[in-house]
C-alpha cells in the first residue's frame, strides 16, 4: 500500500456524507473514505444460498405461499389419532413437493453462481503501479481509484470517469445495458484534462495488445500533476454524476451528466 507524508495527510479535508475523493501522486493513490477499497467492492454476487443456508432459506420462502401453509395443517391433522385417513397418503406427497422445489431453487442458484463467476473473471486492462503499465486483471479485482484502459467494442468493467480517448473528439459508447437505448452516445473527457491529449497525442496510435503507450503516459502525467477527483454522493439518476477535478492547483467543476461519465 502507498504511504503519504504527514503534510499531504493534513491537506485532506473532511467530506460531506456520501462524497468520495481520490488523490493521486507519484507515491500512489489516497481514497476517501478508506472503506471504499475494503475486500472486493467490484465483485458481484446474485446467489441467494450457501451450502448451509440452502434448505432453511428455501423452506422459509416456500412457506410464504398460502397453499403450502394450508397443506401443512392438513398433514398435521391426518397425523392425529382421530384422522380417518392414513398419514402416508398426505405427508409423503407434501414432503416430495417441498423437496423438489428446494432442489429446483438449488439448481437455479447454481446457475446464478456460474454466471457470477463468468462475469467476475472477465478481463480488463488495469494500471499496475509497480510496473507502470497496463496488465490484464479480473473485473472483480478492480477497486475505486484504479486506472482502467478500455479498448474499442469492450464492455466497461465498472462505473468509470472518462479521462482520455484515442480521438480528440471523444468516444461513442453504448448504454443499452443501463437504459435500453440502442443509439450510441458521445462522451468526452473534461476540459481540464485536454492537456493530456496535447502531451500524449504523438503516441496515441501506439496501442498494443496488452499495453498502450499513450495511456501509460497519460497516467504518469496525472500522477505527476497530483490529480484530485471529488465525487458527490450517489443519486438515483444513472446519467448524473457531479464531479470536481483538480489538476496541479487548477480546479474545475465537472457535471457528469454533461458528457464525461
């Protein structure tokens, strides 16, 4: 983990509720609040059960249905001594139905687990500070404050703030998975970061399979100029993200709903 001098820590101001701040330097990145990087925040899990909770939770959900509660009382009644019917004729079919439904829930949860694993292990290009280059890593290993390089026609592994595009006019992205709209949308980097284009424009075409020279130079430029990004508290609007960007003592408010989120 990166360490920061006491003078840098003293400059960290308190944030309002829900705000997040990322401060970059050649020493590393400082994330506020630090709890954002706990465990694996970008890992998704849609499963409902574990091996220990599968049967109790499945039965609990099944008994939310009135029909199952009704037949439970029927089974209890036929087990009493005064019942004219054999208890086996009611209890066995009832237990079989509950067991079959529980197995169906287990199978569906197993398929969800496979889908989660497939999504979490998808690869993206992540900036490694040790090697100062972009390397492939799993989506689930990304954390807030990481630099990510997304190539043409690739999916975004997380919520991202656009810093640099190969074209100076921006990039067209698809948001069909979020809002269902199939038309491509133009997204541009904030104006305060246009200096990156001028600095790395000569190497913008030198993109390899695993690394990109222009992107590496852009990250080095941002770290050297102590990039600071402050994000407002999350809101229900997916297309709105209020952001403040500070680069080498120059600050610019940057509403994400404009063109850069």
